[in-house]
C-alpha cells in the first residue's frame, strides 16, 4: 500500500474541502450528521490560522484521509482524523503517527483529543493510543494522555505477520529454545504444537495442516499460526494464532480466538500490542465480527495489551490451574 503523507497547501484550501468533507460524511453520517455549509463555515476559518495544521494522506493522486491538529504550548491537540472506509484497519493509523511524531516539536508533555460519545471506534482508538477520558463537552468526550507514552507507542520497530516457512527454520528453532529456557509459566501460548515438534520443518507442516478443516487434527479447531517478523532485520519477535471459531469446550470457555507469545528477549517494545492489532485485522478479513481474548488474572501485562486493542472485560472463569479473565473485541 503506497501511501504518502504531506502537509496541505493552505492556498488551495477551498478546493480541498469538498473532498475532505466527503470522507468525513461517509464515516460520521450515522453518528453525528453534519451539513456541508455548517462544516465549511467552522473548518475553513480554523484551518486558515497559522497554528492549525492539515495533513493529507494520498494514494497516487487521491486523498484517502486527512488529519487536523495544532500545538499549544506543551500540548498536542488532535482535532480530526478521517480515513476512507477501505483504508481503515490496514495499519495506516500506525504508519501515519509514526511519521507525524517525527514532525512534531520536541518538549511536548500532553496529547489530547475529543471523540463523539456515540463513536465507539474513535473512543477505542484513543484508548489504544494511551489516552484516557478526562471530561465531556456536550455530546463529545475529552481525552488526554502523556505525550511521551503516546510517542513511544509508535517507536516500536515495524513488524508483519506471515505464515512460517522453511526460510525461517533456524530462527524458529532458536525461538523455541528461548521459550524452553525462559521462566514463563504459560510457555508456547499461541504457538500451536511447537513444544512437541522435533524440528522446525515438522512444526511448519503442522501449522499448514492445522489451517484447514480438512487436514486439521481431530478434536482441534482450524487455526492460522503466524510468525511476527521484524522488517528491519527479518528476526522473529513473536508468534500468534487465530482460531477460526471457538465452538470447543476449552476455547469457548477460557481459550478464546487468539493467542500470542513475544520472544523473551524482545519484550517491552510494543510488539505484543502490534501483533494483536494485526491479528485482529486478519480476523476482520476472515469475516469475524466479535472475538474473545483471554489472559490469566495474574498477568496484568497481557491484560493491558488486550485493553489497548479495544478489549472489553466480560467476566472471570476457572481455567487450567488459574483464574482466567475474558475480554471481547467488537470488530
């Protein structure tokens, strides 16, 4: 996906506004309908101010999204971000903010934004970015957070989820040994049967067979297992799986749709959140609309990852020698 980001030429603002409004209307029409004239009367003079910034997201010659913001003292105020529907859930938000945080001035302390109370998607995104609800103004909720944490969220090295292949066999086996050498209680979460395999090739073949209902072992649910590969150096930083359904006595009670495991030496870098975020997009591509994700009551780090990705706590249930917290994510 070849997307470029650029600051808008404000001398062409009048010509840009109709296209921006069309994107806004498509996204907000059922939440907070706005009329063209009223929107233009509000936005045009605001953007004409020197402090207001407008960033365009382009694919080829087409504008596929835009972002309005301003900086006041030590506060970064996010005013509006809109993407065409077909570009939502593709990771473009992360790419954009990774770019933007390199453009913003140093020394910022606070990041803030408003979201309509009925716009649950925007509210989830702001929560995912580390902001918290701090007030209300009519139908809009005010969110704020620590800018340093916000910036750190986009400094993690880029990764991608791919199906394991022989090209990664050596690193897969090293990854397996790191898990065995770790002190983790829940080893190999989301890794399929990696613990039981005698070689990387055996595991790769098992993953391939497990992805199809026709070849999946009896008693198991078909699932896709992905390795999370860091783009910079091709190293595996984690493994995650996606169960096609949870019509299963364990998965439907406390196992859930998704599991993930970050390599012991690669933790505290934001990989777990990014792995889960990308796997949720794969859930959408499979047509899932609601997924269950779980973690042990004694695993606050995993719980934070789930909450950062929009998980809503449902209840606690007995698990395998522990108490499991169940969360649901609406897709």
